C-alpha cells in the first residue's frame, strides 16, 4: 500500500537518524581532536641535505627533496603541515598532531633508494656483496631498474605464506625491464643463487625471492607487476609501501634538529574567532526563526545537528583541525542552510502560489521539487572535492577532505533528518493552524518578485558588457597593483632569538605587530626560544623585530637568521592548478549530462568571472594572497557553481512547462522564482562572514572578506553572466535547458502515499 510504503520510508529515516546521531554523540564524548600548528603547535624537524657521489646538495636539489618529503608527510596522514626550504640545503618540517614524532622522523628522513638487482655467482666482475634478508652474504650485479620505475605499491596480507606482502606495479619501460631481469634469472636451475632476484632498499636487501619454476627462461614475469615478500609485519609492509610510493629522495638528508614548537596563533585571535562564530550562528538562527517561524526552529535544530555530525566525522577520519579550517567549517554550517531554505521556499510556492491544499502535502511537494537542485548542486561540489583530494596535496588536499565531509553530511541532514522533523511537526495543531508553520505566506521577496517582468534578460549582450567591464577593471589590478603573494608562495625570512627566561609569546606577538609586521608568525621554539617568520625583509626591518622582541623579553640573542623558501612550492601549486582544472572539467561534464552543455558552459563562465574579480579586488586592496586566501577561493568556486545549478535546475523545469515561451523569459522566470532562496541563503551566510570580518584577526578577516566578495560575485554572476551566456548559446545552438525526460506525475507521492 502507498501509505504503508510512505510510513516505512519515514521509519527508515528515523532509524538512520538515530544511528547517526548516536554515533555522533559517542565520537564527541570519546575522541579528542587533533589540533593544527596554529592552535596547538607540534613537532619541528630541521633536515639538511648532503652531497652524494652523483648529486650536489644545492637549492634546486633541496627543493626537489622537499616535494618528496611532502608526499611522505601526506601519506602519514598529517593534514596542514608546514614544509619550507631554509637557506640552500636545509628544510624545516612542522608536523601538527603527530602522535609518535620518532616514527615520523624515521619515515620522512630515510633516503629509500629502491633498486632491483640480478644475483650473481660469488666473485663475479662488477658486483658487490651484501647480506640478504636472512643475514647470508649475497652477490649483486648492477641495478636493472630503480624505484623511479614503480607506479604504485600496496600492502596486503600474504594469503599463501602468512604475514604481509607489498604488491608493486611498474610503469612504462620498467615493466619490460622487470621481464628481462626475471627472464634472465629463470634460465638458471632451481636452487641456483642466480635464479634469485634481489630487491634492495638503501643498500639493504629486503627480499631476494627465487623466480618461480613456472617462469620460462627468457620470458620472465609479464604483466608489469610483482610482489615483495618477506613475512613483513603490518606496520613494516605499510611503511615500505609508503616509501616506495613517495619515491626516493634525490639526495641523502640528515636530521640536525628536532623540537616542539608552540602554536602560531595567539589565544586572543582564537577567542575572537570563536566569538565571531558563535555570534554569526546566533544571528543566522534568529533570522531563520523570524522568517520561517516553526519551520525556522526545525532548520536551527538541523544546523546544530549538521555541526555536530560534521565535527564528529572529522574526528572519525583523524583530520587535523586548524583555525582557517574551523572558519571554513563554520561557513559550511551557514551554507548548509541553503538546502533547507530551498525546500521551505518551494513548499511556500506549492502552498500559496500554485495549488494550496494541506500543509503536509505542500511540504512533500517542496521536497520533491527541490530534490534535483539539492542533489545536482551537492554532486558538482563533491566532484570537485574528490578530485582536489586525490590529485592535490598539502592544504589543498586537506580542503578537499573537509569539503567532502561537509557535502555528504549536508545531504544527510537535508534529505533525511530535516524531512523527518518536518514530517513529525507539520501535523496535528500545525496542520489545523498552518500559519504557525511559517510556510503558508509568500513573504515580502516573493510578493516583490511576482510583480516583476521576467523579460529583463531580453538583451543579454548588455548584461555581458557590464560584466566584462567589471572583470577588466578587476584584472587591471593584477597588472597595475600586482598580486601581494603571501609567505607560503614567495618565501621569506625566519629569525630566531634565545631569551634569558621564558617569554610571554602573546606580548611578543603584539610587539612584533606594533613594529609593523602584523602578519608575522610568532611562536615558541623550545623552552626559551622565540621564532619570527615573515615576508622577505631587509636588515633594518630585522633590527626592528629584534628590538620589539627584546623590549618584551628583556634579553634577546639572535641565534638564527635564514631565508626560507615558499611552503607552497612550485610542484604543489602545479598539482593544485591541475586538480582544480580537472574539477571544473568534471563539473562541466556532469552539468552537460544532467542539463546540457550550454548551461554547463555558462556555469563555468560565471565561475571564472568570480575568481578573476576576487583576485583583482585583492590586488587593488593590497591584501595578502596566502594559504588562507587559497582556501577561501576554493570555497567561492563551490558557492558559485552551487548558485548557478539551482537557477538552471529551475530553468529546466520552467522550460518543460512553457515550451513555447522565448528562452530569455524562461531564464528570467527561473531567476525570479529562485530569488527568495538566493536572498535568504545569502543573508544567513552574511551573518557568519560579517562576524568573522569584524571580530576575526588579520588573516581570518581577509578570509571573510574574500568569501563575502565571492558571495556577492557568485550571486550577481549567475544573473549577469551565466544567464546571458546561456541565452546567447541557446540562440546560436537552440535547445538549452530542455528536460531530459518527462516525469510521470502519477509516480510521485507524498509522505502519506497520496499522488502529488
């Protein structure tokens, strides 16, 4: 029976919600967060590259070594680390939330030169003698291939011999080199040492298996893969796979220093950001209550649940929490209201504008009408987040993790928990007195919209001319004023002082800021040492910093003064750009399949405009473009796509209903119909960002400014750029926004099983 099916659906939502909330409470009570360098500090390791017989440890080699180390740190599961070159041959690595620093030191500092050798008879020419894994001497010939030819290594249980093994896949010509090596060994009889192949790591034989008797002479092991066996423990197999995947260091490194460092942000900045988060969320809650009344109360409860479930999910995956990450997390809570507002406005439209009828049925229609927009906007964001995670590294990869969790949780809250709460609430007294729900009146914005002419987009080229002028003015800032890149991109200088007694790092931080360096990173380094990391400065500026530190600490002796390279190096930036480009391409393909290629292309055009405008405004204002700004820019990209998807989803629906109406009027109608959702969602996000902008510290204030600009630009670009581009493309290639398939209304039923 339909009603019985609907009842079972609600029961299923209730069970899933209870399980998720129970797991959330358990994680919140039992799991401690891993705090980042800015909130808690961490372990600092200073490495020094050394000359090898074939490589000189210069600045270029050290930079390549740094990128290999970054891959190893990412493989360790450390989020938001700081890696930077210091001088020509030193690397500073700061690891937040590392449980066992000694293990981290051992893994990231190993050279790990992997090589595969034929085993020769004792005394053979051009050979060397090492001990095999059992301690017996073994004669090795020259390396037939190295770790550079390895594509991927995975650890798994050895189902035949017990213990663990590492499966290795080769790439390119290395697979054929492996065939030749094993084919040569297979020509020796079983039991002969020459039938073995030695696998060495750092001149230590870790495995020297005999080639199977089934392998033919001169043929070898085909398929481009092999397995390293040796009864490894799980930890040994995992570490070996990690080192093989990360690649060999270009040159040996020596650990010259290891110590604990304090947080990079002061307690005052953290407290201010926490207050901003609380105030912003409180204002958002009050706004929802004022606009949607009882439904707004449900939305507030859903947002609280969203915050708890998202935070618990971050704890479950062991993510390292940093202040910018938490600010983005708070912003995600504000943006999570978007799906709920979309449902509420659709329910209002169904009840007051279109059909009227019972309140529960209008709510169900609201969910049915908003479902495709919710799914499409979240899937496009999830595509980008997934590609950023798999292809990028460092802070960009960490952003992908946080964003992915936020999207999945938002879908659960919107489609499961919120629907359950509305189903339970919009009955009884509320059903008899619908005005209590807050979903039965049009609202001021919708009344204003109903009086507007949807033909305002009839001349799309005029809109694009205005948008183009704004973009040109913004781009001019990149050439006239120039981008003010932060220390993460340009490198800078680190100066370290030894004080006679432990200094109050908060007072030192304030003194350095008053001396003209408000964005300098000041942290404790050891028991009585203070380090200051800032942009490139001259000797006069260095002296001002020393004077500021001495004024607070009383006695400050300079013990280090070095130039450091960018922590977001060239390889990381290249990976980020590639990942971002592929993410945009994936979104375009998805939108082309779900809508059509014209609307997808229009969405990407609006996205590009938003990015250029924010970059240009920051250049004109002289604001620093650092790692926090990069996170803000990625967030803006997600918001821009989300806004365009909501509008174009309505375009598809309206065009299906008004097939003979000119396309510009269809687009204009869609923009006006979604305007209440756009305004109410924007105001909710605006409260959070405004609080961060006013109360946050310097970097977080810039973070909030970038997002505010993105909020405005993303909303305007949907109307001024995406819609006109779609209209022009439809004029040149008709067919934009047509429904993919006709929905059979008899198959749509509300929560009571009634046909809607």
